[in-house]
C-alpha cells in the first residue's frame, strides 16, 4: 500500500492525508501523554484545550459572530431534524409550527420528522420537477405564524445547492449544511441556525455541528431530550454527556488544515474550479446527462446520468481500475455522483475529468 486512491464517496468521505498521518500518531500517543487521544477524559485539561481550540478555529474560519453559539452534538443531521423543531417550534405564536422548502431527499426527511412535533408546513417544493431545481423564492408560501423556515442548502443526493440566502419574510432561516459546511463563505448573520453532520466536509462520522443565534436558545419543548436541549448543552460546553471526543479532535485538526490552505475563501475558489471542470465536460458530452438546473448545481456533489444506462457497470469498474471509487449515485435516484468535498484534491478531479473524456471516446 503506497498510495491512497481517490474516494468520491458522499460521506463518510475522503479526509486530508496530512490530517490522517498526524492522527495515526495521536491515536497511540497524544501530546506525549503516553496514551492516545481517544483514551483521555473529556474533562481533563488536554482535551478541554483541544475542544476550545476547535471552537475558536471554527469561529474564525466561518467568521461566526459572538451572538451565535457553537454546539458539538451527536445524532447527525437526522437527529437535528427532531432537535430543531423541539428547540424552536415553541417560538411560534399560535402553537408549534414551522415552514419547509422541499428540494430533495434531505429536506423531505426534515419536514416528515418535524411533523411529529407540530405543524410542518410545506412552503414550496420542487418535487414535480423531480427535485432538479429550487422553487423561485418569490413564490414561497411563508407563514408569519411559523417559528422558522427550514431549507437544505445542499441536497447531497440530488446534487442541488442554493448559492444564495433566501428571503424568509422575517422569520429565522434554518439551513442544513451537512454537505457544504466550510466549502464556501457563508454570511452566518443571515441565518438563525446552521447545522450539519461532519462526516462529509470535515471529519469522521459521529459529531453534529449546530451554530445557533443566542436569542433562539431557551425555547425548548419540555419533551426535548437533555442531550439535544441547546440551552443545557450551551451551558455545559456541549458536554452534558460524554461528547464524541475523537470526532472533535479530528474536526479540530481539519480546521487547522483548512487554515493552512488559506481558509474558506481560498478553498471555495478551488472548489469552484473543481466543479466547473466536471460540469464543463458534462455539458459538452453526448453520453453524460447532468439534469440539475444549471443555476442550482452543487459544487460538492456533481450528479449525472449515462444516456446509455447499460454502460453503468463498465463505467464504475473502469473508474475503480484507475483508483477512483465511490461514484455510484444514491440508490433512490441512480446515476453517478462525484462528491468533491474540500479534502478531494484538484488532482483527483482532474483524473476523473480525464476518465470521463476517455470513457466517452471509447463508448
Ligand atoms: N442532511 C444532509 C444534507 C445529508 O447529506 C445527510 C447525510 N447524507 C443528512 C442530513 C443526514 O445526516 P446523518 O446521516 O448524519 O444523520
């Protein structure tokens, strides 16, 4: 084993090699403690310092204003689909209610989960367009009686990304950024809540980041589990229970790596270049079919189909033979998906680009 392959999996996903090298040492012996990072108390000095550094670095990278709390929780995006309504729906004046814009698999799951806790209103949907676009913001049916409006900023399955901050008629905007957190500059002050699991653009599975405006904390329903009550977690450095220490450590290492790359704006420029390279090939092709509305194409998950679907296995096998894996589309939609998160180097995308051209030539 002398080289790593290019892994285009949607998450868990490829991580920066330098970070993994460093982690492999720290797993055995962290900070010369004679014991590994996974084996020390979350309340001890070394780990608390590591946690604080991760919080500080994330705040710096995303320029998170001081009136926002950063929580490191568990339960993933699916968990937050329940935690968010439980923490926020109580803010609605006439009983628990929130609005949702459904643009694919993940926002569909969010509205379904929220319906367990209150009135989950459909403000807009692109289901009739096979989730290949985002409904025009001006046409959303937003209720001023709703506690918040939920969007999925990047639909990982469909390969659809907003690229702008929608208008919500003044109610707080909640955005699922599981698959594009830290991939581009985000104006945090425009959102009430930003949340996502870290297993795509940051680290291993097991940790969920919730960035929440402080005035939105403290309204949880009485049924809210303690581990998901933002007020309790905020008052306890997200350690009311044992936190996912290794995930926090590794996320912290990735934050440092990202700072070394020049930060979010610098990686955004690379991400744009990577995505444009693939889309430009898809657009000129008579074999590949990229169906997402050009305006809303994701820079993280590039999805497309083979016009001749019988070539699918050959395509995937050929890619694997050249050291590229994880390209099979989600089972619910089929096709091909190249997930090109921050840690996927430009060289990996160039290799895939060449393969796309070569495969079409030979097809
Ligand atoms: N939201 C988005 C946008 C996702 O991509 C995913 C995972 N693929 C989820 C939510 C669910 O996250 P988890 O599996 O961490 O609960």
